[in-house]
């Protein structure tokens, strides 16, 4: 996988390329058009570790609009608005979000920095909370197709907290760890109302 565009390091102007490459946290770079121009090794490692298939990674090559990585128009609008504001003002932007695994509740701090020539952005995702899932009292339920498969044949998972939406009670989202660990082929992604209100509501 090609991880950065030609000449990317020379565009940084003050940000050390080796620092980005050596970071244990997921970092990506965007052009002024919000297209993907860089991912560090930790970005690809994190994606694979969290269930992203090789097919999905191939669907996000360099030059792809970053909005293709976000699920739902509200989330796309949220990030687009804030990323463009950083480009316009030259001021960094900070944001918190959840991205939990089967066994761990994880919260991340995202910092978005403008590249000094105004030609793009560097986005750093730092792990700030990492505690056992059992310590937050999130009840685990079984992966029952009948309970979660919608009439479309799809099962919907929140791409943030990774809870799964009930088909006949769409306002209810359950923690189904089996489907966090092994995502079925018929999954779709969205954002549950609580995550949207807490992390993204503008």
C-alpha cells in the first residue's frame, strides 16, 4: 500500500516527517480539497487491528476524499465543516470520540493541524482512555440474526461505540461483542443517536 504522495515530506514545512512515521498513534494527512495524501504505519495497523479488510483499505487509496471514510451525512458534514475551518483560519481543532474494541472501552483525542503553507492538514488520533469494557457496565448480548437483521437484510452497527441496532426497536442499540470481533458480510454502519448527540451534534 502506498502511504503518501510524492513530495509529501517537503510539504510539511516545520512538521517532522519522521515524527509522524514513528508515532504509535494513527495519523493521516489531507490535501486542501480534503483528499487523503498520507497515512502513517500506525494508521494501517489500527485499521487492520479493528476489522478493516484489505478490500476496505483498497477502497481508500491516496487521492480519495476523506468523507468516504465517514458514515452518514451528518458526520460527513461535521468533519468537512471543521476541517475546512482549520484550512481557512490556520488554527488547530480538537475533538473527542469513542472507538472501542471487544474488550476495551477506548476514547481518542483528535487534533487537526494545518500544514504551514495552507495546502493541507495533519490529523493525529491519540488514545486517551483505555479501560476494560467490563468496568463500564456495558451489557453484552448474543449475536442473534433475528433480533438485529433489518428487512433490507442488513445489520447496522454504530461506527463509533460499535453497538448494534435492533431491527424491530430501532431506538435500541445493544453491545454485541461477537460482531465487534468478527463483522459479518451483511453489516452496514451508522451512528447511534447517543453518540451523535454527545460527540457530533453541532
